[in-house]
C-alpha cells in the first residue's frame, strides 16, 4: 500500500471519529436539555401536589344566592326588545324583556269579536224570553179566549227560549273567560323582574324567536353571605361548627371572614368531597356577589407561624 493510500485511510477514519463525537455531543445536549426541562416540571408538580395535600391554597367555595329563579318564556314569540345585559343589577318589577306575539294579537281580535257576538245573542235570547213570558201571562188572564192547545204551545215556547237564554249566557261567560285569559297572557309580553337581583345566564338576543317554556335568563337575588365549600375527607377533621374562615372572591379584591355553620358528614358521590356551609360577616352595602367563587381558608390555614 502506498503512503498516499495510508494517509487517505487515516484521514477518513479521523473524519468519521469527529462525526461520531459531534453526534454524541448533540444527543447528550438534547438529553441534558430534556432532563433539565422535565426536572422543574416534576418538582413543580410535586409542589402543587404538596400544596393540594396541605391546602395552602384553601378550599374552593361559592357564594350562595338567597333566591334564584329561571325566567321562562310565557308563550311563543320573538324578542322585540332586550332591556338588560348579563351581570346587570335589577329591581323588583323592572322591565327585562319585551315580547311580540303576532298570533296573540290575532287571537285577541277574534276573542273580542266573539264576545260582542255572544253579548248580542244573549240579549236577543233575553228579549225573546220576556216576550214569551208576556204572551203566556196574557193567556192566563183570558183563558176563555185562547184554546188549551195555544196555551200549551206558549208554555213550550217559553221553555225553549229559557233554554236558549241559558245557552247564550254560558257562551257569553266562556267568551269573556277566553278574552280575559288572552289579555292576561298579553300582559306578560313585558317580562318584569320577580325580585331584586343580578342577571345571570342570559340566553337570548334581541330579535330571536323563542318558544313557550324556554329558559330566557336566570335571576339571582343578593346573597346573605352564606358560602358553600368543599373539603377532602381527610381534612374535614379540622373543620367544625364555629371554625373561623376567610374567603377571597376570585377576580376581585373582596375579602370576608366568618364561621362554619354546617358540615355534611356524607361524602358527595361524584366528587367524594365533604360540603360545608359558612356564614360570612358582611356589611349592609358590601355583600359578596351571589354566585361568586374563590378560596376559603379555615382556622389552621389562617394561623401565622412565629
């Protein structure tokens, strides 16, 4: 083998070794970066798990509403005017939604016409009865003038007009009931707030077609400071009636204190948690928002280390 061939072979081997070293270094760097990335994540997971176990972040709680009502559509209609928005505070009797139902307008016109016709028919039947009564009275005063057949016919005529009068009076009553019902229904075209509270879960838009019985919105009354929070079974031993609590409302700077008032010792089937109630101390003009959620801290969590 010539010196040139040996040199070429050595050069190729050296180049291959360099390439292998580079590949090793690249793989090692990737492994190191991956390990460096995973380790903090694992540590972070362990920290979160530790916090969950010790509940340094508190228990999840929600402010209960004193009253809640799902407002439904009273009849098929479309939303002519939407007078509120999600989150608006409203007062008792305040108009919320204006409905428009063309078919009800038509039904009202028909019902009004039917009532007029029923009144005319009832008045006519009443007049016929009066005439039949007067005719029979004349026959009774002059029995020699009228035959028994005529007298009998007059009695039958009075019975017939009495029956017709009863029928027309019943029809008049039914026509009046139907018109009243339709007017009362039309009176529900403007949906008003059944109590003072806050609009939640607004499910409609102006101009939208809605059906009878359809949920339109939810109205929540102001809270009285009662909260409900969930506690893992292994932590419930630290919660008793009268235990001090503090709640921070999520998304606000509101912070309230209070005491536990009730503990349900039975686990919730789906979550396996124990649910507790607490009464917060609130000022008349500073009640926590109904439906608001946040972290609830119990006495042990409120304790400050010396």
